């Protein structure tokens, strides 16, 4: 059906979206603790914690340099509009599925194509998700809200209007708490949430590389979105990026979206203005789009701040105009996309095809009670467990990791030790094997068991690590592996003494050197003994007995 | 044509007013003299049987095998072909072969003893702004010329599921915007009572088709009176259900908060049976009601079983503002006669005042235009419909819409766009919504004191083609009787109640009965009794007699 109805249309000039700018660039994240891929790679083992800090800090040195350049007499004001694509099974107003990357115009129907006579019917999950996020953002909910039509013409908007919410958003007046990572100065920040409203996504235009026409893909048309508008509470790129990262974490915790920026499931438009310190009136705000990662978001904002401050300081602040600028990843600059001449008149009016959205206190209470432990609460709880903020941020970044951590601790393991194991060997393994924590074979109770076995001296730490990799890749139980491989630590002093005697007897030269004062060789002997015991000798006992033997004159 | 004599009510082909016997005789005799009608005689009219349900008699004839579906289809097709060149009711008529194939299949099933639906063999015409998957659906607009929807409207789907045969797509004012059907981009439809006159609109094609018996019943749409006013002009029964009673899915939206799919029939029973078929909740229309749809059939008892005062105790309110200045005196007297008839049936009739009545028209035109400016945004030439090629996007939009829409549509889009614009919204759209609330409340109050309200369906009978074409305000004023009902979302039934002395055979006048929300059953019951006991008049237009002859 689609093929008979769709057609290409030729458009010579597409001034709004130059094709080159519509390509999705896979922004790689360097500077924040907020992306899994990045955080995992810096945790080789618990002993090398410091490595992570230095790695992050070095990556952000450019950031801080830029920030330093901003004269202290200007104050940047940043507000963020975020569109979150909801992971409902079907679209907002029809029963089409949405799968990112599907062949163009394959998940469409008369309703999302806006054919004559088609009507929208609200997917009730959209309200569930909106209420969830509204509650999680500490918002006031509108018990009686409605949908409105936002009207404008564009080929990716099949009905000529977007079903959205205008004057009565489902949620408003909330806030989001963020812990700034230590390497960016740390601290706890609270950013205001102006509103959360429900709306539908538009389709996509596909611009041919050579041809002078464009094609429309309506797969995305009608996919439900939540638009979250922040208060203008951020003051630099890091705060903005951390706000966005926390929002991503939140929607993932809530299960309302996959929050994937590369696929466009989480899209941030930022409004940036600067004003001289002491001035109460806001400066002219500029909207920056095309931010495909938190990293580009931070860089784009800092660039934009510098640009505006520079214009200010050169007395050219009249050149800061209301406009939409695009972040160009290639040149690391923002460039003008379109100037806003006056306010666009979207001629909002209540959507007559949809009844009012009326929710009850009971419904809200049910959702409130079903909310998972949210990142902020989790962070405070982990903090109270005595974990460092670094550990806290790592563990809470991914809900599944946090759950794994909680489950392991619940089995009696020491929190700090669990954190160390997860952040070092387990994280490294997941990164190498490209697995998520849900995909590894290690169960939390086994990690707890492993930690207990080491603590109880049943196995050595070294053997513990070996077992861990077995458990991670093949599964099984700690007890089973210890028995199967005969890995129980040797704690019988007599048995260890036999190994020591043997090693000393086999290394007369080294013994002579040792006794001649080269005491460093103790390590060598210890290694040999450990080797002989196949790593099972209790290191404490081993060293004690070895020293006695080495130092005895017999 | 033997068929017709078994199905048609006795052909009392024109009005017969007992009050004005001499005048009537003159008119009718002159008419009859110019058309020799073997089966008709003046004596029929005084002893005429009231209109019977065509749907029920078709069912009876088919199931008793007095007639085959193929014969029945052929007789309708023959009359359709015969009358269509004068009327132009249809924008699309399927091949006879397709219709006859459906009829043959129906005969096979009846012969085989299979169950057939309540609309089996019933010829149903569908207004062209209602989507049909197997026929073009243009809404009478150039911008949708040749457009074929990939789905049936829910109402059409239900008609088909119950055995109805879609006989074609009827003409209308473009997107339902108009009151004469002259606003069609393709053709002008004539009134079967006088082909020099308009059939009303916007569902003029559907009304004319039923009036001329080109079909048994038809679907129309009513946003501000588009079913009721043409029903009045064409002398047929028109039913505008409560907003939400019938799914709008597949109805090309004009003004979503006002639009309702409605029914035309040559009897109250037929309109009611058709409503029964299409009413009810639809998961594809969020504004469709979940209220149960009662079976209306028990209301359609035969005239003989009615007592002497069958409507005893019914409180009828005659809306004073509708029989005031600006309404044709002939219309007023027809309505007053109808009121007398109600009294004869045992009702108490009182005049009621709806002070907000006159506010309805401006409020309606603001709201309807505002919603239409939005609803018609999708006709942009990008995905379907007429595209006027251009090198640049804005020109593509501009040219496609400039050439695709007619002037009335453009005017309403402009008005609506203006009314919704920043800075004007409060003064126009919002204010109109407030008026709407006032109107809704005043109806509610009036319907607390009365069981039904009555008024003319239009301030005049059908006027000449072209008479108001260049005077949109005069045309808008003609909607005064009907728009309030849409604003209040109430059901209303229009049925012919008399004539004005004009045209070759007189022109029918429609009585509008307004009921409480979702109380179509009461309207149909009262309307049926009114109809069955109104022995003075018959409402079969001359063109039917011509085609029979």
C-alpha cells in the first residue's frame, strides 16, 4: 500500500537541513562517568582505582581549559529541552510497532500516515510512562490534562500538525538531582524541571546524496515522545551533560525508554545565553541542536558560551540573535541553521479527536508504588554504605549493575569488596566480551561466595581471580570449582614447610646470596614455593615459614 | 418495473393538503397531466398507506423468495441510470456487474438456506467523504481526485458486514463545507422535487439519491446540518445521531468535534435500522461512545396498532426562536401544523425559548473553520492526492493547495487559521467554545422541561441553483436551525412534515426533532408515530413517478 501512495518529491533547496548535517555521527564519550563503554574501560582492578580518575581528568583537560577562558564577569545560562522516545510496543496513536533501523515505510498504517479519515487512539502506556517519569522528576501531575495540536507544514509531518500538549502538560514543576563526578569538581546539584509533556514524533526526511530531491520515511511518525523542559539552571557544559546523563539514567531505570542517543531515542536541544554578572535580564538565547552524545553536548555548550562571551566582550552582543545553531562535530563549532524571525505561531488548539486525559489519585498511587529505587536514592544509600562517590556513581550508572551489586551484598558480602570486584575484573571482562552484566554467567550469590572464600582463607586472592573468570565465562559454583580443581588453600604448616624445604634445597646459590644480605630474594623463594604448591599455599603462612627457614642458620 | 409496485408504497406522488384542497388540486393535476402515470391516481392520496420500511419489505421479499436480489438490484440500477442524468447525485457508481455479482452471491446464500444480515440486498449510497476501499473517495475535492483509500470507514464496514450493497459514492459540497452541494469540485446535484433547485447540502447527493429512490438508504455526514437540511430539501428522513454514537473512523474530517455520520431513508424506520447497523463503540475512534445501542426495531410498530393518542403525555417544546423573523412563512405554517399534529397525538406542545440560539451560528463558523483549517492541513500534495510539481517545497505546498481546494474551502481555512492565530485565539476560538458551553447548557435545561424539542430543519424550502452561490453569508444563515444541535452534540431527526407551494410539485418542508443525548430511540419512536399518522402528505418526488412511467 505504501508503495502506491508514497512518492518522492523534488526539492531543490532544503535550507533547513543540509544533508551532511543529518548524518548521524557516533559521538564517542570521553569526559563523563555517565556512559557505560567509557566507565568500564578504566577499571582494571580495584587496586588501580586512581587510573580511572587520571584517565577521565586528562580527557577533560580541554574542557576545563575552555571553561577557564570564559571571563569571570559573564554568567552563562543553560536550559535543556529533551525528547525521550518511549519504548512502548506500539506507537502513540496506532498499533504500528517501531523498530529503529527498519526499512523505510514498513511500519506504517493509515493512522500514522495521516490518511484522510484516519483517527488517533491513545496508547494508554504513554500515560503510564509519562506519569512514571513525572513522579520520578518530582513533578506536580495534572489530573485533568489534554492533547493539543501544534500546527506547521513539513513533509515529515503527515497530518500537518503534531499531536502534543500545550497549556496543560501532564507534569510540571519538578526537579532532578545530580551528583557531579569528583573529577569535575564533585558536588550535588539540583536542576529544576519546568514541564513534561506527551507528544508524537515526526517521520524522517532522507536526502539523496546526488539527487536534488528528498524522500520521506514515516516509520518514526507517531512514535510516542516525552518532552522534558528544564529550568535554565545549568551554568556550563558539564552540568548540562550531567543533567542529560541523569535523565538518561532515569528513563532507563524506569524502563520508559532505551535512552539511546545515537538512535535518537534521547535528543537534547540546549538553549544557551550569557549575561554580564549582576545583570538580572537574560541575554538573547540561542538554541543548539544536533547533539548526538553527552560529550558533544558539553563541547557544543562550552563553544557556544565562548562565542557569545567573545561577542559580548567585543561589544558586539547585538550579533547574538535568536536562532537555531547546529553543532558541527567535524569542525567542533556551532553554525547557524535558521534565524528565528519573531515567534513561530503554531496555532495550538485542543485536539478534538482525543478525549481529555483524566487520571485518578489511585492510578497515580499505584504507579508511585511500582517505581523502582531511583538513581538519586540509590546513590544516597550507597554513600551511607561507606562507598566512595566514584564507586557510587559507577554502580548506580547502570540499573542492572546496581541490582547485581545489591544482590551480592544481600548475600552477606562486604560492600566495598563487592564494588571493587564489579568495577575491576567483572567490568573488564564485560568490556572485553562485550557483554552486559545480565549476560555474564556469574551469579551474585557466587560472587558473594567467592569473596567469603577468600576472606575465610579457603582460597587465595589469586586463585579467587582464576575462579572468577571461570564463573564469568562458564558459570558454576565457587564450591564446585574449588573441589573440582582441588584449589583449597593449603594451611597446614607442615605441608607448606615441605615445599619450603624443597625449594631451599633446590636453590643453594640463591640461599647463599640471600644469607649474604640479598634479602630481596625472599620474593623469589616465595614465588617458587607458591609455584610448587600450585598457588594453593596460604601466602601468610608461606611467608612466615619461609622467613623462619631462610633466616635459620641450620 | 413490476418490482417497484410490490416494494414501493402506493404512489401518491405529491402533496395533498387537506387545508388547501383547491390549490393542491391545481398543482398536482398539472403535474399529473404532463406525466402519464398509469398507477397513480388522485384517489390514492387520500387513502394512502404511510411510508413503510423499504429495508424490512426487501428482507421479507427476499427471504420469502418473492423476488431475487438480482431482480431487485436490476430495478434499482435501472432507475439509477434513468434518473442520474437529471440529478447527478453520484460521483462514482461501480460497474453494474460488480453490484449484480454481489446480488447473485446473496441469492445463492438465501437459496442455500444461509443466514443473511439485516441489510442483505439493501442498496446503500455513501457520501464521498466517507472512505470506501473499493471505490474512489474524494470528498468532492479536486485535491483528492482519484484517491482510493486503503480501508473502509467503520460505518461502511458495518453496512457491508450486515449485507448492504454499496451502490456508489454521492456528491457533496467539498469536504462537507456548504449547504447546497454546489460546492462540489465535480458537479452540481439537482433536487428531485425540482431539478432547477439545490438538494441542500452538504450531503445533497445522499439526500437526493434516497429521495429519487436511486438507493434504499444512504450515509451522509452532519457537521452543522449537512444531513438534516438536505433531508428537509429533498423530503426524506435524515437522522443526525448523538456525537460519538457512530464512529467517525473513515469520515474525512471537516470539524472533528462536530462531525457525525448520519442516515437517510424514505421512512423513519429505515433511517433507524441503518443507524442500528452503524452505531456503537469503535476502537478506532476515541470519541465514539461505549454506551449500548438499543434495538430500535420494536419502535416501528404498524399504524394500525397505535391507539388514538399514541404520544399521550409527551412534552414537546417548539423552539420559539426558530419560527421567528427570517423564516419563510410557508415553513412556519408547516411547522405549526406539525405542532398541531403532535397535539392530536396526545402531546402537550409548548413554545420554549433558547435565548442563546442566535449565538450558535457565529460560534459554529468559528469552531468549524478553526478545526477544518487544521484537519485540511494533511492535504499538502506530498503523500497522496493532487500534487502540483514545483522546484521548491513551499511552492509545492502552495500550488497543490491553491489548485486542489475550492474557494469555499479556502475561505474557511483562512478564517480558521485567523481565528487560531496567536493574539486572536482568545477572542475567537476560546470565546466560541464558551458560547458552545452556554448552548449546551440551555439545551439541557430545555430538554429537562421537554421530552423533545421541535423546529424547522431549515428556514426555507429548497431554493434555486445559483441563488446563494455568491452570497456565502446568506448560505451560512440557512444553517441557523441545525448548527446549535451539533454544538450541543445532540441527536436530531428530520422528517418531512408538509409542503410549501413552489416548484412543479410543491417543495417539502422538514421538521426537526431534537432529543437528549443518546436518546435516538425516543426520537425514532416519536418520529415513526408522527410519520405513520401524518396521512395528509406523501413525499415521493415527481422524478420517481417519471422513472416508473
